[in-house]
């Protein structure tokens, strides 16, 4: 067992980590407006001068588990009007496709205990084009692509710095920091590098007036905090020290002199304009070393620091510790991808895991306090008590959570997090289990059983995928432990998932007919209209995906119950219950709905569609060929013979349906037939319907792209679907890239691009089907090619196609980089990978959020597979 695996068994090694957000401004937590306008209440510009209430942000930032003390870097190229202390980006209303970070940075390496970490920030030497990025984005409409930092041409002549920030832990509380600045230009260039340490402001809100202290001494910033003990940030060399306080500049915002002088923006103002805004006494709650350096052309400069024990200030063993931690990281990842394996895949996988680990964040949000306001602050507007998250007063988080993207989405999202946990379990099983447990704890989960969706609106509805992740991780853990599963983990979550399932049944089945109206379900603008719409005439949308997700959920809980029934027979009753739910959902989705109502399957087209149910009971099918109609593939579970024979209660209930409701039993695929592989299959799809769906899915003129499965069929490029909805003629067509719709802010697009999580679930389902059918069932892949494959081979083909997004082709070009020549060919760009939110359905170009959007980390599992 390697050194990093040993550290994972010990306590304390995760006390310090990359838990600082990339963006705190523009978040719901910091919004105290009357109208919920989070993007304008605290802007990028305001963030420089305003103390945050709930968390901190920084570049390459680290902090302790409770974010009492933070460290990050700031930079100044002698040209900008502000220090580069935080990543710049556009708010939702400023970008032509919603919010968008306008920086170039990459998460390059990280270990599960954060014993070694590395990231890269590319900082232009010319004036950063803040105004140009905003102005050009405002000119563009939704039919045009986003205007990115690379598009400005600011990197064309290599007039930029590559700033690598690395951390290596000497011990649990002693962290070595190395900042390596490369000047990529042909000329010497000046730069201020400001390693910065500060306390999260906990003293100004009226609960605790204890104020920690930073002070300067020789080459060290002494750190005095009653909970952290005596620490210091020690700098090599003799850089100047600058001190101010992490407190709001009231003079700037309100022209109020509160008797204080050295505000949060004091170091910024002093560096930029030589203002008298830093404390000459060298004390405060925010402090920087100021390395004012000239980096020679095509050369590099190294800055070394230590954060930890106040009594240790030598750098004698610095390089040896760094080398040892890097070797530990190499050994750790080689166990996943041995030296003789595909090194391109290993490189992509390692950076994917790095992004997953860098995107951990300290997430602090007490909704009750947030709604009420703080004793020492002006009472917030009363309107807030009836707006966003006002029904979630019980929610109280102060945890380290895996985020989708710490700039684009610096808050957890429930269905994203379920997918995050699968790759995280490969490298840190304990952390993955803890993340799943968090979402169902009493202070997260609503008393009514709802799981919070995401910060922007906890009450929104995400697909119920937590059970999928729970079962998958349990299986992974069981396999790694020689067949011994963590039943405590499984049982603990299972009980909460049952409550959540009941919430779905009670809240999202409007007609009580087992057809579910989940709302937008995270798929944003996949439909003609916002699927949360409540029509004045009482019509409502019956969703093929919402219903399929619930069928899948039923099977997930059935499978968990059968596992738990091995040691506790009481769970056989519960398995029977979820089998019954599944049977009735299957009936509702077919043409045998209760009361003679038509189902969601269209026999003529051979596809599942949403339908708009009218008050008179009639229904209009929304004939859009999208992943909404493929999600029934996910409602699949494979059982061994023993899972059935050892649970007589479950067996009897299955037999009862076979004998007394053969009409319903006939809808469910093969549950009463043992295959040649010795398996039983429970699925929404019998062979005919599965083959019909696969015919569409594997057609390159429909869903199958060169880079995976599209979210909307390419058929709709030339055949848009239109319908008259509530007096308005609405239309939807295939869009391979960015959205042309402002639905949900227009900042993502499910109308055609490729999304990794959906591809992952399709692959998993195909593998499940293969467990039952084996080599006996083959389908044409691609459709029309004459090439027959078993379902395992089809799954592998989709793995191969989505892997191509990241892998260099025969010309060394990665599809994710699109037509950007510098990103494709420049040696200082081409091997740094961005893990985008989604991908162009035709070209594979990366789109949306760029920095490890959580679920795109599933590519690490695909390559691990």
C-alpha cells in the first residue's frame, strides 16, 4: 500500500485543502436584496471591497475545514486597474449565454488528502480586457458563440505569465507552497506576486466579537487564532509585508466613516495607486507578502513559502518534501493506470480526478440566520421572508462539499453531486460515502422528504439519482473489500431515500395515475416550454423522463432492499412494495393506463414522449425525440436467482402479479425468466421496445454522434417540432452547441449537445441488459451499417466515442479544443485539459462551464473502466 493510501486511513490529513471558492460574489448566500437579485447585489467589482458573510474566494485558494484561515495568491501585471485577486467573469444577464468565467486556469494535479496539489493560472502581461469582454458579449445574441478571453487575441504573442501554484504537505498542519512564474514572452516582464493570508470575517455579525490577529515579524506573518493555535506564513527572501482588515469599505459604498482605516481593499489600493491604505503597524486580519519581481524573457522565477508551525521557518528540506509528495501522487495514480497503459488516457484521467478534488468547497449556509439577518447588521428587507429558499429554514450547512464548478456553480447541486461521487469513490471511498450521506441528513433534507436541489432554489426538482449513486458506490466498495459490503452505509441512506420516494409519490403525481410531473428535472431547455409551467386551464405535463426516473428509483430501492434482506428478512416486504410501485408505473407508461388513458409510449413511432394532459382527460403528445424518451432505458435491474429465491415474500408478490394481473406482468421484461447467464431482468422495456429505442439512439442521423449520444435527435435540425401551447406557437429544433433560448437563463443547452452523465447512465444500462441477454442479443450499431454488436460491445462503442472528446486524434488535436489553434498546438496549452459542462453534438467542442463541471469527471471512470 502506498503512502497516499496510508494517509487516507489517518486523521488530520484533510484538515487543509482547496476548500476556498473560485467565486463568492453573485451567490444566493451573499444576497440580502428585496428582489433576490443575487448577481447585482454583490458584483465582481463589489467583491473587492465587501466582507463576505458566508464564505471566501481566491485564486488557487486553500483553507482549513471550517474556513477560519485562508490562503490564496494575488497578482498585478503593472497594467491593470485592480489586483488580480479573484477570477473575472460575466453575470447571467451580462453574457450572451448566461454567466461565464473569462479566465484561463487549469487544475492539474491533486491527491485525495491534498498532500500534493497543483494548478495553473495564465495571466496576461497586457491590460486585462475587462471592458472588451463585457462590451463584446453584450453585443452578441444567443445565436452567436460566447466571446472568450482567447478570442481577444491577448495570448497571441505569448505576452503572458504561466503562474503555477503547488502545495505539498510536510505534515497535517505544515504546508509548503511553491509559486513558479514563467514569462512566456520574448521580453523581460514585471509582476507583483502577493501570497495572501486572511481570516474569514466571523466577528462583525453580532454573534462573536472575538477577532483573530495577523502580525508581521522578520520574514513571517504570525497567525494568532484561538482555535488554530500559533501559526505563521513564512516567506523565503525578504519581501515587503502589507496588512489590512477583511472588513467592508464603508467609505466606498456608503461614504460612512466608521473610524476604521484599513479595509479589505486596502492592499489593492496601496499597490495600484500607492494609497495610504495599509497598516504601518503590520497588524490586521488580511496580509500579503509583496514580491515585486522581473521575470526574464522565456525564463521562470520561483517563490517559496511555508504555512504552519510558527516555530519552523527554514527551507532546508523544502525541495525534498515536494519531490516526495509528487512521487507519492505518481504512485497513487499508477495503481489506476499502470505505466504500460495508454498514457494519454492516464493523463486525462489524472487531470479529471484533480479537478474533482480541487472543486471541494467549504459551504456555509444557515438559511434561518440568512433570512432573519444578523444582529449587528441592518435588518434585511421583509420581502425576503417569502422569496427564495424561504421554506427551508431548517437548512444548515457548514461542510466540505463537492461542487460542480467553483466559479460557474459555487454551490452544491443534488443530482450533480450524485454523479461526482462515482469517480470520487474510485480514489476516496470514505469521502464519497460522506457526500451522499450529507444530502439526506436532517439539516439538509426537508422534513417533508424533499432533497434540496441547489442553492438558487432548493425547492426545485432534480432527477432522483441519489439511489443510483448509493447502489453503485456500495457495489464498488463491496468488490474492493472481497465481497463484504458496508451495510450500515447502505441501510442508513436507504431509510432516507424511502422518505424521499414518498415525497415524489405524494407531490409529483398530480392525477394519482403513476405518471409523474417532475418539472424541469435539470434538463433546462430540452422542451418547448418550461416544464414547471402551471397552466391556467388546469392542463399539466406528464413526463416520460419524470415517470421513467421514478420507475428507475423504484428498481434502485428494490435492489437495495433485496441486498439488505440477505441479513434482515424484514426488507423482503419492502422489496415487494417497490416491485409493486414499478409494476404500476410500467402500466401507466404503456397503453394500459388506468381508466383507458393513453400512455407515454407511441407505438407508431416506437418512442416515448411527454404529453400535455388536458382538463377533459384528453392528451396531446409532445413528439420531440430527445433523451426524455431514452431515459426509460435506465429503469433496468438485474437480479441473481438467489436474490429472488431467498426472499419468499418478494417471490410470492411477483408470483401474485403473474397469476392475477398477467396484463401488468406482461409489460415488465423477463422478471420471471432466468436467462442462460443465470439472471433475472426487471425492466420497463421488453425486447421490442428496447430495440426500437436503440434503433433511434444508435442512428448517426438521430442521437449517435461521433463523440457520444446527443440529448436531442439531429432529425429535428430539418424537422423542428412545433405545437400551439396556450395560444402561442412554440417550436424546438436541434442545436448542437449553445442555446438560442432564454429558458432558465439560457446558460445551458440540452437541445442537442453531448452530456457525459447521460452517456454514463446509458452505458451502465446497456451493461445491465448484457448481463441478462449475454451474446444472444445483438443490434445494429450504427443503425444502417450492417454491423451487429452485442450490448456490451455497444456500451464500449459509446465509451470509445465519448473518450475521443479528450484524446488527441491522429493529428494531435483534441475535439474539446475546437478550432482554437493555440489551444490545439501550442506546447504550453495543448496538454492542459478543460472538463466542460457539455460538448458540441457535431464537433465535440467543449461548451458551458469549463472547470470540471462535476459530472464530466465521470470520464475518469470511463477511462478507469
